[in-house]
């Protein structure tokens, strides 16, 4: 909530959300790939890192689709200073989340900026959960090895 602040300009919200997503993706790569640090030191693009994480098969396809759509929207917004985010843009991020997103849209009459904010939060939150899950798994493996 601190990083993806609803008071920010929508493009800035997207940029910050993507930076946070990249942080989690970097952490997952460093935990799941032996010597993942080597990969992270070689200036891979966000898109390439996202493909690496997909190849690790630790992320649901729906989450990957949402983050990939977020990256595409970030690219559009970063290369067109006049770009205005549409509801269709937000839908591309949200629809892979399925029922969660459709219920959000149906039950509440949200302005576009609030819909964007909630969609970004619901996209980034599972990355945090995934990261924590992976850390927990590594701790359990370490404890087994130490016994």
C-alpha cells in the first residue's frame, strides 16, 4: 500500500507497482535458481526475468498473465507521455485474476483510478505471498538437511 499509493498519478502507480513486482521476481530468481545472482547481475529485462520465473513453474499462469499485462501497460505509458490509461488497460491486468476481479468490478462502482489501484494491489499481493512461501520452503529444507 505504501509503494502503490492511490494518491499517485496512475502512470506513477504502474511504474511503482512494476518496480515492486521486479523486486519480488528478483528475490524468487535468487532463491530458486542456484547462482541466480549471476543471472541478476547480467541486466536481463523485466520481461526476460518474468519468463525465467514462469519457467520455474512457481507462479500461477493467471498471476503471470496479470504481471505481463502490467509490464505491457508500463511500456506503453513510459513511451507515450500523453498516454491515458483506459478501463480496457486495467481489465487486461485484472481479467486473468478471474472471479476476484470481475466481482470487484461488479460489486462496486469504482472510478478508474481506484479500480487501477485495487487491481495493482491484487496483482502484487500474490507475489508477496509467493515469495514468503518460497522462503518458508527453503527454511524447511535447510532444517531437514541440518537434522
